[in-house]
């Protein structure tokens, strides 16, 4: 398959993720869609696409350690934006545990995409298969935990496991891309559409979910 196919697929997945995120955010807002957040994410996708497609974001000679630092800096920047803009911060902290876990469900489709790329030789086979299945598992665990919480089925242990598994998946994949696979993938590979848009959001949704879980446990203990 041509390189354009993988770029189009990556962009389509990111757009799907943005729409899905807006839907989940609207669930406790009487169905009101937060279009301003969607516009912000879409603008970042445009900037990301221009930077990746024109190979402007990173030097081709960037080291793995430096690239990993860039990834973590990007995650920190996303967190700073989420919590420094008051309306977004308020909306995030008002999210229910079910919503925070539902956000992870979209990862099933990203995992399927990585499996497809591995089968086509667009990414290393072993990495693609492992990454694909761990993303699918993380998405499934998030949906399963959301269901148990919504049904009051004492799902705290499932929430904890789903979040820890999902966090480990993101951190291991990001580290593997930067420290092991970067010379083969290059810093402008289509994988970066996932690394620099949905992945930081998933990570922060995990952290907020864990924070809420810890807060709930403290209230119960008190």
C-alpha cells in the first residue's frame, strides 16, 4: 500500500478519536457537544499533519533520548493546557469515572490499525502485533471497567487495573518507539499521529481517573 494510504488512515483515526472524545464529554452535559474543544484538537491535528508531512517538526538526526524527552514534554504541555484553561479544567474534573474510562475504548480501533500496519510491513512485525494487542486490551479493559462502575458492581479493582495497564501500555510503547525503533521508523513516521495527539490525552484521562479513585477511597476510609 502507498504511504498516502497510511497517512489518510492515521488522520481518519485521529478525527474519529476527536469525535468520540466530544461525544464522551457531552454525556454529562445533556448532550451538548463541546465544539470549542473539538476545534482546538482539529487545529492541532492540522499543525501536526503539516509538520509530519513536510518533515518540519524534528531533525532527522534526533537521538532516541532527545525524542523521548520531546514526547514527555508534549505530554506535560498537554497537561498544562488542560489544567490552565479554567473551563476545560472544570469540565475535566467534573467528568465521571465512567466517562474517563470510556475515553479509552477508542484505543481498540488504534490497536486494529497497528495490527494492519504490521501485517503490511509498514511497522516492525513484532512491535506492531504486541502494540496492537495491548492497545486493544487497554481499550477493552477501559470499557469493561466503565460498565462495572455504571452498574455499581464494586469495580474499583477493575478501574485500578484498567488504568495501570493502559498507562503501562502508553509508556512502554512511547519508550520503545524513541529508544529502540526510531532509526527504523524515523521521527516523522505515521505512528506519530497517535503519539502526539491521542496518546497524551489518554495518559491524562488515566491520571485523572486514578486521582478520582484515590479521592473516593479516602472519603470511604474517613
